[in-house]
C-alpha cells in the first residue's frame, strides 16, 4: 500500500507541474495563500501601560495576580512580555513572573521570531497544520512554550525554519517556478518524543517521529487555487492530499473555502503535528495496528463580516475514526462587549493517549469595556493538562487598564 500511495502521489505532482508549465508566464498569480510578510509600521507603536489585576483559578489552585503586558514595535522590530505578580501562596503550577511573549524582526523579505508560536502550518497542512508550542493548557503563558521561527524570501526562492524548546525542528524550501506554480519540500523532526502524564498517575512516552514531504500549487483566475501534497511519517506511513481553495472578498464581507481529499495508508495520520500535539499526541502504533487505510476528507470555511463577526470552522472525517470538528468564533456584540470562543473535538480519538472527553478543548473570552481605559475580562479554558494527568478548568477574571 505504501508503494501504491507514493507512486500515485509522485504521478499527481508531476501532472500538476506539467500542467502549470503549459500556462503563459504573463498570467497574474492569484492565490488564496496567506503570505508570511507583514505591513511594517514606520513609527513607534507602543502599549506600555497595559495593566490588569485579576483572579486565576486552575483546578483547586487559585491566586490573585497583578499583570503588566507591554508591547513595543518600531519599524520591523517588535517585543512583547508579560510581567506577573502573584498575591498569595497557592500559586497554580506553571505560573511565572516574567514571560517573554515574543521578540521579532520582520521586514517582509526576511524575518526571525522568538516567542510563543501558534498556527504553524507547513505546505498545505498534510503533516503539520496549526501546530502550537503551548504545552500547558492554561490561560497564562509560560517560558517553556517558546520557539524560534524564521524565513528568507528571495523572490524566486524562499527558505523557512523553526525550532522549539520542546525539540521540534522544521525546514522548508520553496521555489516559484513561474507566476502560477509553486513547489515546496520540507523536513520535520521531533527529536525527543513527547511525555504525557496519564490519568491516575504515571507517564507515557511517545517516541520521536520525523517526516518529509513535497507539495505543488497552481494559482488560477477567480481567486482559486488547486494543489497537491505528499507526505511521509518516516517508518510509519505515507499520505497524499489533493484539493482546491477559493476566496471571495466584497466590501462588507470576505469568505474563504477549502476542500481536499486525503488518501493514506494504515500507518499515516494527517495533520500529525497539530495544535494539540504537545499535550495530546496520537498513538501511531495503535493507528497502524488497525491494518486499515484512513482515507477521508478535510474541509475548512472562513467568514469575516465587516470586522464585527468572524467564524472559522474545520471538519474532518476518515475511515476507521470518529469525525473531528474545530470552530473559532469572534463577535462584537456591541461597542462595549466582545466575545471569542474556541472549540476543538480532536480526530483519531481512538488512537490518542486520552479518551474523547479528555481530548476536547473548550475556551472562551468575554470582554466588557467600561470606558476608554478600563475593561472587565473573563477567560475560561477546559482541557487536559499533561503535567497533572487530568482535565482542568482554568478561570481568569481580570480588570484591564490601558493608557
């Protein structure tokens, strides 16, 4: 099966390349991909007076905390930190007095960022999609969640890389063959594996895993894109995805839609390096032991209406596993009230280290703006904590002051 998948993957990639090379070079590159660059400000932007005082409850531990959240940006440079002062002795595990959220340089041609990394996707996400370094499921950040990510864009070629404190490494090279065709190759390596505390005590070690992959995409008129990606979890299995994406932007709203079909052998799990890889890894041995291919579909929908409300939803369904649903909602109920909610129901629940109820993540933030400088904020998160070996509800009530 592995040879069949690999042969089919290579054939499809060759077809994509051959088709793109027949297109005229003057066709404008219309693509739905998000660029890695930023709009660089020309003056100092700062938030040096952001203060909050609040109450944090993590399981049975609680503390009153005084926090300062400075953010500084000057041209391509940026810096952000959290300074926390706990007022009490019953401080939750993972509470730190100083957390450097990020230090970065980005001029849209080259960039380097040290800090919390979220939403890291390689290629079209067949192997790594929305990976996050957040290895503690709390509403506060910690220094052990840091990583280093950088890129250099040389017009025709681009090089990207990442390394984290948890010993995950990624390297990627992209080549723009012509204005409509882009090819990419990547390598990902978890050099140490993951250690997760089990329910009832004891730990479980998940072995180190490495992956390689290649992808090709073609930009089409009407803001559409077709693509294909082949990936392999070395010594486990290979997979192939083929799909299309489309985006539509009008003055009052914009929409994004993506759909792809995934063809995989029994040892491959799509999106293996995902948002909860650090806290709830997939048991590849159990997935492979089923002896069944896990072909299926992946779809994504995004809607943004006038900046007042936005919704992002992902649905996955595969043979031999439960379906997965992820939803992220932002809404501005009024000039005073803002809401953000997040829900993730993980896929391949039968193969994970934890059962369904412990694998899901539920989070919400509600902000009430009392006046121009003062806000009441409520944070809630319920998820499995790999350091405690149990599901933990985290609540954080705070008064935010901004000057």
